[in-house]
C-alpha cells in the first residue's frame, strides 16, 4: 500500500469511528471552498477542528497532543482562565491550535520561520474559523518572538536532536522539526521567559535526557520548573519524553503542589492505556477512536 493510500485508508477508518459522534468544544467554520492541495491532507485535530498537513512532509504527532493537553491541564490546575496564548516554533500550528481549542475565549500568537508550515497553519486557522483570534508571526523565534511579558500560556515543541545525531532530512519543512538547525530548547526557554506574564505558565515537550538542559536554561532566566511528567511509550520501558511546566520563580502559589508523574501511552500488548485514552477523549477524540 502506498503512503497516499495508507493515509486515505486511515481517514476512512476515522470517519467510520466518528459516525454519530457529536464533537465537543468550539465548532469549525469548515468552508467548502477551502480544500487540501494535491500534496496535502485535511485531518482531525481536536473535536470538530481539522489541520492541513503535507502528505510527505512534517505531520503532527502524539508529542504535540501531549504538550497541548499538558499546558491546558496545568493552567486549569492553577485556576487560570487564559486569554493570551503564545506558541513558539509553531510549525503547522498543531500545538497552538490544540491549546486554543481548550480555551475558546483566548487569542493565539504563533511564531514560525518556515514559509510552507506557516501557509498550512494559515489554512487550518481559516478552516476552523478562528482567523480573528490568531496571529501568525513569520521568523525565527529567537529573533521575532514577543518580548513583552503579556502571555498567560506559552507552549513549545522544540527539535530534539543535534544535527550530528542522525540523518537530516533533505525536506526543508521536516528537518528543523527534528534537528537543532537554528538552536535548541534553550532558545525556547529564553523566549518563554521574556513573553510569559507573572503568574502564567509555559509548557515544553523534550526527550527525557533533555530535562537537565531545560532546568539549566530555566535557572538562567529566572524561571522554575513547576511540574514535569515523564512519558513512557510502552509499559516496561524507560521514559522517552518529558513534559515540563515552567513559571516565573515566586509568582505561582506554592500551596498548589504538583507531583512528578508518569504517563504510559501503551500497555504490554501495545494497546492504549486507560489514562492515554482518557486524555484523548478530553481533547475531543471520539471514545470509539480513543
């Protein structure tokens, strides 16, 4: 089966699983005039919302879902009602839009350097009917990210690997999403510290070995690690990813204690765990598909 046929088969299966399902959350505008180009797909994102992606390019992953949910969960746990969201290195817009979906009264600013990724994000914004609530800033986050501390929630899904750690894809849209071609997680933490308001919260996803890098960068910028969640891909294995929430030191109520926790995505048989299924339902997936 070709890659295109495989994507189409998955879309048919998902449509069947969604039959009779009333998606939660805000509704999409879904203009009939806005359709995928020949090299694009239009895929489920959260609830009624969809996202445009390249068939053979960077496509959003469980990592994006996890960090968006983690950001929302942490904000709600702190009693926040976010009105201003910022997503750094937004790519095709998956993390930013999934965070916005959780907070229908908020506005979102996304910063992204790659023109093709921005174009896809712009189409998704229009399809979901939130153009009046979303601003997309073109450029490297280290240069153009907002520097005023105005944002309630700041998210980021930085590249995980040094360019020398593997084979860098020749596709310009895909390579910077995996490899540190412009810089690493430290740049995200510094931009987050500049944009995050007192009392706000930032959320990042990184490989587990990168936690120390986040902690060091946070210390340099006056941020503190509020909580972190280890992510285990399959029961019995070591954590592969970590979700990290950051806040300005001394500005978050210390009486609200977050304990480090672990999320296991799949059990020994490879089936999604109840915890991961519940998370997916919270993010608008049909229970039959979760």
